[in-house]
C-alpha cells in the first residue's frame, strides 16, 4: 500500500494529478489538491501523477521509503 501526501503549502492547484489519477486526487474548493481515495488507482498511475506535479507537492511512500 502507498502512503500519499500532498503539501498544501507547495501545491499550486494545477490539477495535473487529478487528470492523471482522478479517483485518487481531487481539487479542494480552496484550490489545492487532496487525496480522496489512496487505493483508487494503480501504484503506477499514482506515481505518474506525483511525478507530473509541476510543484513537486506530492510525496509517495511505500514500505517506509519515499519513492517520489
């Protein structure tokens, strides 16, 4: 299982993560991304979504090790 964190301080609200993995990420009404279902997509798609974040505001941790 992956642990997914979005830094509200770093998020610029581009929505790229929501496009890449819409079942996992959503946009909060205040304009930053949130995790709505950490098990809503494949690990591959979640990692891709994190890597596509232009602000690098998404961290993905697997087995205690940060992979993104």
